[in-house]
C-alpha cells in the first residue's frame, strides 16, 4: 500500500515524516494528476494533486497535498519516459517516486 511505501522509504532514508517526496510524471499524465498540464522538468513547481489521485496514490504527494514533480516528455528523456508509460500501463498512473537511495 502507498502509505506503507512512503513510511518505509522515510524509515530507510532516515527522513522525517513531513519531508516531501518528488514524483517523476510522464507529461501525458499531468492532467490526470493535477487537473491541468503543469510542466516542471526542473522540479521548480509544487501544484496541488487532485484528491482522487492522492487517495489512490498517497505516497505521491506531500502532507499538504502538493507534489514537487519532474515532468518527463519523450523529448526530454526517452528511456525514462517509456518507463513511466510502462508503469502507467501496470498501475494506472505514469509516475514513479524520484529519490536517491542514499541513506542520509
């Protein structure tokens, strides 16, 4: 479950519960997540995630309901874009959490 996933990620990375996560989202899924197309290839924006997306994928958003995302288009990074679309086929949302695996 997505809540457990966020808790586990925070525990493994020694992160406080309130620290934001940063999803990578295929540009085709931006309206699905935010209700509008919010391109942010450099993670410079943190729009509000739609309630229905937050309910289904709670690990995607920060505790205030926003997500400081990285939008990914085919032109930007073809391999990552294809990966996100494949994930979307499996989960219903073309997004993954973008984090390092550093423990601190």
